[in-house]
C-alpha cells in the first residue's frame, strides 16, 4: 500500500474504532498518523482502527501541537512527500510530548538514505514501497508491547 499523509481538520482528530481486542491492554492505544495526503491518512486510519487502535490523523503543520495536547502512544510519519523534513518533524513531536515516543516512518519510495536516517533516529520501524499492512500492524503491536514492558520495569 502506498500511503501519503493527509490534512484533516482537528474536528476529525479521532477516528472511531471498533471494539476489537489486540491483546495490548484494556485502554486503546493512541496512534498519531502524520500524513500530507488526506485520502492516504483516512485509509491508514481505517486499517489501524479496525485492529483496535484509536487513530489520530494530522497534517505535518499541526502534528506537533496536536501531540502536545494529546500525547500519542506511537507516531507514524509518512515521509513520501515530506522527505528529510519528516525526520525533523518527528523530532519536534518528541520534543512536544517530552519523551521518546515510538516512531515508525513510512514512504512510498525507496530511498536508502531515508532508511539510514530512520536507523539514526532509532525508529521502531521503517516501511517503504508497497509494504504489507499486516507487517505494519505487527510492528506497532511489538513496539507498544515493548514500551509497556519498559514502563513496568
């Protein structure tokens, strides 16, 4: 699936999600999707919402402020259109929430330098090209379980 991020007004900040258990915890985990393409954000929000997550979508201009208001448990940044600026945006989001929120980068392209930047950023995931949505959900589940284990210790 090729995704590029969407501009969605703050009134649609939360996408309703069905009650499907992911085995993560009682409370739904909140995922912030930063996407420049509205349709791409909507599709990704629906996919993740169907697996039991509460998904918030924002365009790059509003993402850090939105994260500060309601800190997410995980952030997905689509860098298809943002390019290297997406990594700076991810840093601003972390500064806004004042902790190292697990971050996954996705891109429809295949730029080796982006993968390297994601490694330096210590992203919990990097997906490029036509990635498998099931693999993305698996990476999210794994990152959130690891975060819960770190918090418990």
